[in-house]
């Protein structure tokens, strides 16, 4: 070992004190610069990830609202096409609102996402439904709406992938992302489909074998989807105790409402009694679905955004301290 260091010892022995300190200081400076570079690179990466996630969140906000309006438009269209004249005016008003939301979602998208074939397909589907939806047979209209909404839900996951939301590195925010991007949209779409199908059956007072199959399948799927959503919400509340009161209230109201709607569908629609007025069924299911969207827009999205902002500012603060 002594032989290994002997050249350095000999060099230091020939140098004056000032030169020794300069040499040691230079070596130490190199080490500090390397460590600072590694640290700032890591912090810069954290900042970029947080900024990308925030950008993704701004794209997902109008897209979730667009899906909500698409689901409402589907339900109203189902009622009108099956003979409910009282829903015509509401459907026309909802169509205008939905068209505005589609344009808002388009404006919010990053240029690379706006030109993707998946998004172009969604806007083409909407144009076809807007221009010729009332000329379609009721089952075809329902099918086209549901296919379009399915494409949007898939595209939302694509937006999350592109903006690194699906790779969220923090446990505290991962479950926010998963709930907003995956679990809750899946649950709300199941409820939206049941709203449209139930409205159609109650308007026409007729339950076809295909409609029975579709409704039964949706009810069966709803149980596991609701459990997955509530599991995520429990984890969100554990990570963010300040949201516990609001989310507990929303979650309880939503879960109770799902049970009530499921019971109503079983006792009135699947049993072919058809006693519930279509408008009353539409209002009840819409009120329940809106509870889910209020939970998303009033609690989950703002808190998720706040936590991403805090993560970004913490990284910027650490970088300033490291530089100092």
C-alpha cells in the first residue's frame, strides 16, 4: 500500500505549502463539482417529471369533463330514439355543451397528441354522431356512443403514459393518478352505460334478450370495479388525511347509490315491471354519476395537482440549497 502512494508522497514532499493546498483544493473541487452535478441532475429529473405530470393533468381535466358530457348525451339520445319526446330539448342542449367540451379538450392537448390517429378517430366519431345520431337505430346509436367513449378512456391512458403520469414515482401521488386515470373512469362508464340502457328499456317498456345480457353483464362487472375504486380511495385517504372527511362522504354516498340503482334495475327493469318513469330513472342515475365526478373535480384533481406542485417546489428548493 505504501508503494502505491509513494509517488503522491514524493510529489507532496517537493511542493511548498501553498502549492500543496492548491493541489488538494483543486482535487476537492473536482469531487464537489461531480457530486453537485449528480445531485442537480437527479433534482432536474424530478422537476421535469413533475412538470410533465402537471401538463398531463391539465390535458386530462377537460377530457374527463368531455367524457361526462358524452355519457349524458348517450343517455338522452337513448331516451329520445326510443320515443321519449320530453328529452329532445335536453338532448339538443347537451349536444351543444358536449361539442364545446370536445373543442376545449382538443385545445388542451399537446400538439403531438392532437395529431395522433387515436384522437382524430374520436373527433370523427363525435362528428358522425352529432350529424347523424338521430337517424341511427337506437341500438346502433348506443353502440356508437359507447365505442367512442371507450376510445376516449383508452386515449386518456395514452395521455397519462406520454406525460409520465403512469410512471409516477411517489406512493403519495400514484394512487391519485390511478384513481383519476383508470379506476374511477371505468366505474363511471359502467354507470353511464346502465343509465342509457335503463332509460331505453323504461321508455320503450321492452327488454330484449340482448339488452338483458348487456345490463346483467354490466351489473356483474360493477361490483369488482367499485371495489377497486374504493380500495384506491382508501389508499388516497391514508396518504392524504386532509381529504378523509370529504372523500369518505363522497365514497359512502356513491357506494350506497350504486346499491340502490342495482336494486332498482333488478326489481323493475330485469323483472320487466317497468314502473319507474324514464325521466326519474335518468335523473337518479345522473345524480349518482355526478357525485363521482364531483369527487374527482372537487377533491382528487385539485389535491393531486397540489401535491405535484409541492414536489416540484421541493426539488427546486433542494437545488438552490445544493448550489449554495
